[in-house]
C-alpha cells in the first residue's frame, strides 16, 4: 500500500497537526500514557528506572529506502520498533519509553498512517513500551520518514568492545536471505540478549544488522582477526533460495546480507563451551546457537579469515547505508 | 550553501558509512565522549542523572522545509540543537546527552556536513551537551533531514497543564517577524525557564514555536479563555518591518508567526505581580517580560479574546506543520 493519497480529504494536511496528534493518541490507546508521562507537553517526563543503567538508541525508516508499497503499513510500523529493540537486545537491556519523530509529506494518507500506528501499537504492547512523545514535521510531497528513539535499562550493559583475543565467536539463529521475509518477521533477541549479558562467560555482544562480514569487525579488539569455520556458519534456507538466482553463493548471502537481527557474541576462551551450549539449549530450545570461530592474533591477511584455508574471506563488507540508490 | 554535490568524490556515499561515523566523532571533538557513553556501540549508556526527574524531547530539521541554501550549515546544525533546548527550557530543565539520526541522500556533500556538525558542536559545547549516539540512514538524492533527541533533567518539571482560571499570562522577549533573523539567532530561554520552574507563583509554562495564537491554547484549562491586552503585546521590531510589505499588521505577525522560541507562562492569581516583575528584572535584566492578559471563565466567543473589545481575536491559528508546500 502506497503511503500517499491524491485526494486532499484523505491526507494528513487536511487533518492538520493538532487533530493528527489527537488521533495518534487514540490510535496508540494504552501505549500512549497521559501527560506529563506521555504526549502533550514540551517534553515527556520519564519514570525513574528501577535498576541498572539507562541506555538509549535511535533508528529510522523511510519510504522508498527501507520499505515500499509492497509492505503493509502495520509491518513498516512494527519494524521501526523492532529495529530499535534489536539494539536494546544487543546490550542485554529491557526496553523503556520511546519518542517518535514523524517526517511527513502533506499527501501522506491518514488511513495509511493509522495502520502504521497500529503496527507500532501492537509491537509496543507486546514488548511493554510506552510512546511518550514525539514531533511532527513536514517534508515535500511523496516523502515519509519516521525516527524512533528508544530508552532502555540494563543491569549490566553488555558492550562490543570487551571481547578478547582467544574468545569464541557465536551467532544465534540463521543468517542470510532476510529479504525474503525475515526482515519484517524477525523477533528481536531480547531475552537471549538479557541472559547473555548476565552470563559470566559472555565477554561481548552485538546485533547483526548489516551482515556478519561487516558487523563482526566491530567485535574484534585491535590487532586481532576472526578465524571463521565457514562450514559451521548457520546458513538460512532463504539464503539458499536466493542463491539459486542471485549469482551469489548461499554462504556469501549469509555473510553479506543485511537485516539478520541475530546476536553475535563472544565467549571467554576459558569457558566450557559444551556446558554453555547445554545451558543455552535448556534456556532457549527454539533459538539456534552456533559457534562459528574464534578471535586470534592479527593476521596480515585481513580481519576475517577462513580458518580451513587460512585465507581472507573474499567479501568483507555488508550493507552500505549511504550508497546511491 | 546547498547541502548536495554533483561530484561523487565530495559526497558522503564516496566516504561510506563507517568512515563517516569516524569523521563525525572527530568533527564533534569533546562533544563526542568515548564509548559506551558515546558513539560506538548498539546503544549509548547514559550516566545517571544527579537529581530531579528525567525529561525527553525530539525535534527535526529538513532541507527545503526548515532551511534552504541561504542558510549556513553551521546555523542549520545549531538550530536543530536550540529547538530541542527550547523544549527543555519550557519544562525548566537542564540539558543532558543527545542522540542524532541523520537521513542523507547519497549526494550530501561531506564538506557541508562537516560544517553542519561544527554548528552542532559549538552549540553543544556552549550548553554542555554530549552527543552520545545516533543513526545514519539513506534517502533519495537531494534529501537531507536530521532528528535530534535530547534528554534533560528537571528538579520539578514545569507543565503546560497546571495553569488555573484567574492566572496572569506572561511572555518573555518580543514576538513576531522571527523569519528576519531570530529564527536562527535565538537563545533558548534555559535559565529563565529553570528559574520559573522553581518559582512558587509560576503555575505553568511552555515555549512559543508555532505562534502565540496557536500555542497559547495549550496553556488554557478546559472551559476557560485567555483575555488578552493586545496593547501590551511585545511586538518585535521585525514584526513591524515585515508588516510594511506583508499585508499583515505587526500585531498579526506577533500573534501568528512561528519560531519566537520565547516562553509563555502563567502566574498564580494571588501572586504579587509587581514583586514578581521586580524579581525578574533583577534576575534577567536583559530579558524582557510582559504581562499580556489573564485566564478567564469560558466565553462562547472563542479561546482568545481581545479584552478591550471583548471580541475574539480575528486569527486563532499559527504555523501549520502539515500544510502543502
């Protein structure tokens, strides 16, 4: 469904900003608390966090870039929330209140926007997130972007920068081919992320958004490389499906496709991997876990090395956000 | 200066996202703290607030909508921060860490962006704000938006909704004609807002962004109106200048122009106005203060009434964010 209308009567500019904000409050229902802890003042007043440290992340979605007319408004709205949730999961956090900036052309269709907010609402209800404020600003006709800033709290925020040479590398789920469906249907790995952040053997973690080949580098300490067992890489069936027509191998899709929204994390080199994997299976029987390699001393061949052949991976990049469209 | 370039070598897409994020860290200098309290992980980890309650606001700026090629990149960047600061001022708060979402066409010029960030940096240094994280996402060519989410803390957040019938209405500074310069050169009324929020006689406050005629309604309790002394309205000299050619009166500019970024607030009906104004002048000798009316019982004639004639103001709207451009 296209977010825009040629019929002025159906557009947000006919409705006007003040009425639109009232509608948004109604559309969001219980996800929109009363002011000052919700929409209606110059700032939202946040409830104090219960414990741990506060964390903050922001993510965007734009029509024509991150979704198109083939995507339902509900899916687009839910995805905006889930992308942010994946960042909270990466830190081992629990989501808190959020604020939303809408950037709308005057021809954005009110009915489309209502369904977009329904997707946001359903997702926020599921994950117990309140939408406490936001901003509406205008763009030229035919444009729509939404930017969500999500707070969270984490007992012990798990960082990317705390991995050490020798640590084992793990990924959750399967990788590649998310464009065939998972990029909307993914479940942010919140409970897994929280559990990992509390586990004494987990040394660092992050989420995979731009592809393993690009993102994994962020977990590597200076002067190290990742020695990867490519035969162990959990290749998604969607990656195999894509490979039939894309000219890429399924392995390349698993390494380079964006939007896996899985966790990649490191386990201390002294950890008992077998015991850890047994704990994991008991905790998360439905979330696959795979050890894919370990962190080794620097190699002149690059940051990502195929440990079977001791050569650099032929692809070391993932999704590039600023390429020409 | 236009934010875009036809020369690929000068564009952000040539630079790429990873290098751009590194550049942004350098451009921001001391305003960009080290991870995890700054750029570099999935979320930013915030330092606990010292006292009071946490507040949160978000605001956007888009090329072609909120600024054009006649505006320097530095002014555009600083304005994005100051718009958010005005919301913090409205609650009587002190600014805290911020996150920034950039939405960039591939042809955004790196040199332009560096200057945009220089404006952000100067403003953040002045107001002691850290930029702790963000997001970069792509738009179609020729597009640029930036969305800043700003945290803050307030000992006692001052709301809009706590004004009462009988209260006096005050505004700071002068109103109207901001398009002639003040919309970039304004100083957010932070210290005034903090002082007011602590003052026992100040019952409610907000900032003026869309014009008094639109914004003042948000301060009125249900079943009340604002009885305004139009002769007391502090009309900016820029409003008089505009009126010479606009076809509007200076008074109409003062009521309807957006982007004053002044405070409008209410004083308890039992307060000693003279004593309050004397205190104000001692505290803020350079910030004008004007009593412009009071809140009265509901009138069938509308929410904004000219108290001299007891008739509704002929204009009761301000800047409309969603009108067609």
